[in-house]
């Protein structure tokens, strides 16, 4: 596939996102090393570590599934349903004080500003806070303040930052979805009336509860529910895109114990995309 350059967009999806490691490994085995990576949520963590120079074997050896699962500590508080401390410490231990200027390939991390109802792209400054913010599930984990904005997981606005990856100037963008299989029912149902009306009403009720109790997490959850009821934001797709959808079957977003299988599914998904990648290469 000589001459074909790619950037990768690594999406949200919890434990399923560990398939990103397998996708990158599969691409490299085809001789396709990404020239840039854009990631959100779990894709931000995998993408940041890769952009900082870790190889796929090193990523596998980190046992990210087990470590993330151990870092998710239940604790009801004013800020969220889970204690963010262990997850913050995990990301800090993996990335340290390194910044976007320290990456071996360009990196962009997406997050959601739910108060402003918009996606935010972080490209400079320290990496760890950006990754942490991108992994903060609204209402479950509290948002992180970056440059005066409270940021959280971008999944409710944009699962796979394809347009951001296109900005790296590669010939093609490999977009990796870690959502449930399209054949299985999921979040799309929440955008259909009258369900969307109920979801929007639940969001408004959560926001009222937050104002009355002065607890931040109901307000964060309410903002997220309002966004979910609207559906995800549409962004311009690049002309050459290779969509990678691993066959997760019934694998849930919390199945961190199945990380090895998720990685295998990522590699298998790349193999299914070989004909399209080869066709793109032959047209150059």
C-alpha cells in the first residue's frame, strides 16, 4: 500500500475502546503507520499513549483494561457517582507531565463542554488533564476544568472525531468506532419521539434538582441527557474515509475484563477493511 498515508480517529466506547490497540497493530502490520491521531474518551487514552511513542506491544503489556477497571471507584458525592481520584492518578502515572509538544506524531483530544453544548478540541498544553477530561462520563464522573471550561466525555456529542483526524493532512482517515454494533439497538432509540421528549424532560428535572441541592452531578447529567435527546452533532467527513467497526456482539462498555478479546476484534476488523485500503492505495 505504498503511498497511502493515514490518520486515525479513535472513538468513545468504554472497555470496547481497547480494540483501538488491535486496530493500530493491524494497520502497522499492513505497513500503515498513522501520521496523526485524534481521540475521544478511551480513544483519547490509547491515542495519547501511542502518540507519545508507545508501541502496540507496550500498550498491550500495560493491561489498561484491568487498570481502568480498578480505578473506577464507586462513591456517591456532590460531584458524581464515582470517585475520580483513582482514574486521575492512573492517567497521571501513565502520561506524567508530558505535553502535546512531546508527542512523536501529532495528537488531538476531544471533549465536551456540555454547558455550552459543544465539542472542544485540545491540541496544546499538558496531555494528562485533557485525557482525564475526555474520560469523565457526565453525571458519573465530574468534569475537569481546562482553560476555564468544564470538559467531559465527548461521546454524547461526537463519538469518533473524524473531521479532527482529517486535519492532519493524511490521504485517508481510518475512523474506529467503539460503539455497539450498528445491528444492535442502542442510543439511537433515545433520539426518537416520544422517547426523546421523555429524555429531554428527565434532563431538565436533573438540572432543577442540581440547582435546588447545589450538587453538581445532577446538573451535569441533565446537560448530557438534553444532548442525548438531540442526537449527535454532524461534522464534515473527509473524502477518503475507512470506517472500522469491530464486531463486539454483546460486549458492554464496562467489560474491562475482556480487553484481550477487544484487541483481537480490533485486528480482525482491520482485516475486513483491507480491500478498501488496497483500493485506495491503487488509485493514488
